[in-house]
């Protein structure tokens, strides 16, 4: 077994549940684009709050406003995306060692 820095399996998955004409949603996408440009390996999935999958996530995470942002399936924020907090969180995810098994 060996330990390697970085995410255990590829990019960090970010899910954004957004509503139409939402300024915070547009801001969240802009922030995610910037973080990707800064070298964070992100895989962003966007869902509409009106879609059944989007409604389910909003209900499951008790989100009252858009965008709902999940990082690797876990609640991160709702409403305005805290950019600095997300950048810190992504750095920690990238620094976290993961274990691989090999012969």
C-alpha cells in the first residue's frame, strides 16, 4: 500500500442546483470557472431546481435558496457561494492523501 496526495479518483465533483434568472447561480458558475482555471480539477454538474432531481436534492439537503452547491455529494452551501471558503476546501481536498493498493 502507498499514500499519494490528491483526490482519490479524479476530479472533485461539484453539483450546482440552480434556478432561472438567479444572480447567485451565475456568480457560482463564474467562481467555479475561475477555480478550474486556477488548476482545481473540478467536474461540475448543473441541475435545474424545477427538475425532479434538482427538487429532490433541494429537499434532501433542506436548501431554501439557490444555488445549492454540493461537493463530492456533500452539502457545501446554499445561496451566494462563499468563494474563499470553497477555494480553501478544494485545497484541503487536493492535499488529502489517499491510499492505493498495489502488488
